[in-house]
């Protein structure tokens, strides 16, 4: 018998919001305004743009940023649709505390990537580690570990 799980053939490109990061990484324990934060592998998370709008110093970086905005958006739409189609088959494996149900999850994921696109619409910057060529440039950034309950 195979274990029941959400089967994904590839990495999916769906975003998370500031609120999700805040709770997942227990950010209330940190004075965010006093820190420089590097969000690595941030994808289309709206965390960076939402955090910067709150006055925090956050930089997002992801290797997907070398793709065009259109390519990224198409992947977001396709990936979100695919995940939402598969999720009902395994929804009993999830704790529905942060999101009340699959529809609420989908709505939040759409909001995250659409906010990311709204803030980055003019041009997807080709961010890479070129911006952080030497370790001294990134060592001042704090690193978060997920808080597991």
C-alpha cells in the first residue's frame, strides 16, 4: 500500500503572504525594523513587497527571476490550478487552522502571487547572487528557520 500524499512532479510556483511568513517563522520574536532580511528562494511570495511597504529592509532572491514576467505568471497559474485540483484527494492530511478550507488557501495563494506581480509588473528584475557577490554583503542578513509545532 502506498502512502497517501500530494504527488508533485516538479517544484510548484505558488506564493505566500507576509502574514504566513510572520506566523510560520515566528517573526513576532524579532525586531524586524532593526534587521536586514534576505528572502532566498522567495518565488512569487508577497512577503518582500509587503514587508518593505511596512518599512522593513527585505530583499527577495530567486533563480526564477531570470524568466520573463509572462513566463512566471503562466507557471503560477498552471501550478496553482494543478495543486488545487489534486488537493481535495489529500485534504484530510492537512490541518485547516490558518486556512479554513481549500478555497481559502487558493484565494490566499492567488492574492500572494498577484500582489507580487502588481509590485513587480514593470520588469521582473534579474536578481541573482551577483547582487551579493561576497559573503560580507549577506552575512548581515538574518536567516529564519521554520517554527514547527
